[in-house]
C-alpha cells in the first residue's frame, strides 16, 4: 500500500491534458485532508497509504520543489538539491535499503521468498513504477537505455530500480505459484473439517 501510494502523486502524468504535472497531487492543501480522512476511516492501511503519499512530497522537496499550497498559491517549497544528483542517489538508495531492512524485520520478505496468494498484489507497484517510467521518458523524449547508465549516480539508481523490479517480479511469480498450487490441491483437502483460519 505504501509502495503504491509513494508513486501515486506522479500519476498526474496520466491526466496530462487536464491536470498539469506537479500541481494538485503535490499539494499539502489537497493531500493532508485526504490523508486525515483515510487514517480515521482505515486506521493502519490509511496510515500506510498516507506515509507513502507524503514521503513522495518529502522526497520531491529534497531534490526539487513542491507547491504545498496549490491551488491557493503557487508558492514553491523545497531544497532543489537536483535530479539527478548525489543527494537524489543517496535518498533513493537509502530508502530502498530501509525498505529491505524493514521487510526482513517484519517478515514481509516472505512475500517474495515463499508462495503466498497476497504476493500477486506486488504487481500493482511493479506495473505502476514501470509504466510511469516509460510514460515519463516517452513524454520527455528521454532515451532511457542510454540515459540510465550515462552517469555514476544514475547507474546506481538504475541498478537499484532493476533490483526493486526484480524483487517485485519475484513476488508476483510467488503469488501465481500459490494460486496454481491451491488449484491443484486434491478435493479431499477441502471436504475435510473446516480449517481454522
Ligand atoms: Zn512527484
């Protein structure tokens, strides 16, 4: 949930003719009330979603700026450390490392190491990240393959993204494995006494 929410603000790219990129979906005036409602209504899931969506704004304001008061004001807030830049690389690699550490601490790593039905949901962040990247590169005429390895900082980020997509892809594979295994289970399993679930 947090992974999907983390890329969600940039989904405004999909609505390009109607909404300008980096406006409503990067505004605290718009997002804070939504996050508050989601946390009150959905508790933990709402908190995961809000953490993801607000982390996008924090990260964007490190490497660039965000319009926190849009549409009330065009005021831009941020440190503009640059994209790509060493700060951006440190931020991305650091966040990736943090997610890996958290996943191994809370047991989420089992979603990619063992067959689990829930793992198919990892297809959502995987498809989000891949399509957003392709769409953004297409819109801005960026030759991805040449750009990805053009600088040291970018090479690290590219490798990190490849690893992330590999992990998410492995998760989707484990999810599909779990579904196939469940379908193959002999009938007597399901006709026995009701399982404690
Ligand atoms: Zn953004």
